[in-house]
């Protein structure tokens, strides 16, 4: 992977990580289109540039991270389902990450859901904060596990999970951002340690560069998403997902090889 390819993937990661359109799915598609999806370092890179996205959350919401001890316990409770299921099914999840077909179908079905989700939870449009209780945090954690299927979107799954608990779209989105920190940190750290013997010194330079780019782009994407989601909801993201999913399925039906 050269620096230009790293730049493209990092921009894709930064834009899509916190939007309900699946960052993993977009990076799988992008790496396939660039012809680098079979490289072992690409898979490591796609997970580990999440460090940059994590840092953007910490920078933007640093005051919120110095809350009560109860805040951290609730994040831990929400994180536990993904930690347990991710550990037990890590090999199976890695296999799914190699399938553009799974991504296309997930994008399509998830897009259909996003067309209707605002109507299912009309109170979520209200800009009000409610207390995050432990059962609610755990429920959001289980919703987040759906994103282990490539193309589902961790952001969408966890935000919708929050909306089922009568949270506003803004509160659900912000909790999703906070939950991303332990979740992505664990996933990226595990992947880095697992593939450390495959990384060369020049790869580390590319990885550092990618994280810097992802950090800057994610900062902008988070600000845009909160404003847009609060005002307009999910429908536009749903149309985008449906269009992209159908495009991928048509490309594969036409014989264009996007699979690993």
C-alpha cells in the first residue's frame, strides 16, 4: 500500500466511521476497487486507522469524558456484549470482512430500515436528554453487535438502539460516539497485536499517516453528522445505502469481480 492509497482509505474511514453508512463496508469496497484487498496489511490498516477516528471523539468531547465514575461503568456495560461476541466469533467475522456481497446486501437492507426508523421513534426528534440507565446501556451494546456484519454500520445500530430507549437522536448519536472509543480501541488494538509480525517499518509510516488523515476528516464528519441528524433524521442516509447496495449487486451481476 502506498501513501496515496492510504490517504484514500483514511478519508473514507474518517467520513464514514460515525455516519450510519458503514465505514467497514466502504473500506472493503474501496480497497477492492483499488485492487489492494488481498494484501494482509490492508486488513490491518483498515482496522487500525480507527485510532485516528477515536482520537477525534476524545478531542471534540474531552469535557464529557471527565464525568462521574458512573459514566465509565455504563460505557463498560455497553461495551461488554461486543467484546464477548467479538472474541468468540473473531475468525468468522474475519471471513465476513472478505465478502463484498455481504456488504452490498447489508447496505441495501440497512438502507430500507433507515427510511422508516424516524417514523418508528417520533419522540427521538425532540432535543432532550434523559438519564442513561444500565439496562439501556446494555441494550445499546447488544444493538452494536449487529455491526459485526460488514455493511450494517456500528453507528446506525447503536444509535437506533439508543432511540429504542427513548433517547433523542442527538443523545443516541453522542453515546454512540462515546461507545466507539472502547469498542474501536479494543478491535484495533487486538488486530494490531495479532498482525504485528506482518508489519514492516515502512508500513508503520503509512499507518501513522492514515491515522492523522482519519483524525482530521472524522473531526469534520462528526460535526456535520450531529447537525444533520438532529435536523433531518436518517432518510437521506437510507437512500444512499440503498443506491450503493444496488450498484454493487448490479456490478457483480454484470461480472465485475469485487470479491477477495
